[in-house]
C-alpha cells in the first residue's frame, strides 16, 4: 500500500511539474519569441496610450464612429470578465424583444440607410466581444459617419474597403472589418470638424 501511494505521489508530482510548469512555460516562451504582439494581447497604441485590443470588441456608440455588434457579455455588454452569449433560443420572447429594439435603434441611428439591416447588427456573437463586423454592416453605417465627419460616403466606403479582410485561408468565415482599427484610421483620416486645424 505504501509503495502504491509513493508511486502515485511521485507520478502526480511529475505530471504537475510537466503539465503545470514546464509545458506552459515553453509554450509561453515560444509564443513571446515567435508572435510577440499577439502573445501580448494584440494591443493597439495611439499617441503612446493603449486604446484596446484587436481581439476584443468595445462599445462605440457616438455617431461619428462605427458601431460594433450588440453584446450580451455582462450587464451593460462588452465586459471581458463576463464573456459569453445570451444563449436565448430563436423563439425566446426576450431575444425577440431585444432584436426588435436593436432594429429600431439601428434605424434611428442610421436614417440615411434604407436597405435591409445586416444580421450582425442585431445579433450578438457567442463571446459578446466580437471585434469585427461584416462589410455590409460597415457600409450601412457609412452615411451616418460621413455626415458626422463632414466627408463623403464614397471616401468612408474607400476606408472600409482598405481595411477589410477576406475569408481566412480563402474559405473560413466571411469578409469583415475590425471596428477598433477602422475607428482609429477614421480619426486619422477624417478628424472631427471641431478638431480640424486651420
């Protein structure tokens, strides 16, 4: 019995060191060496200040910015500590009411757009922190942003196209654009009228 307990203890200790210390240490070291920006959270810096990560969605609600997908992560959404979807089924009345409210809000926020509302503008992702929106969602918001920025819809659409990403490896996912990156470049290319220097 003592021999078996001793073997079990040594095996547990060995596996703890291997899988709890050595393996994570090696993987972390390799990631920091091969992919330092990604391993550090893909953080974006503007004027020496970190403004967010390309991996996590943020709540942009001002009319001069592209808006992300709705979020069910946390009480007010976009809470990285409570990442997750609503898990409400398609016949759940709470989901139906929320989607109707999101449709009404999108129409109120984007009166210059009259086409069908892209699905990702009224549905939250599984994580609630999706950093990307579809190209259709970005183009649907272009009239509002062009008006708020004092520029043309065509110029905003060109910015969207310039920052769009295709399907991963040519077949996974859909064409998309990262909301945070797009908003950073929006500020750089089309400063708000009050911030323009004469």
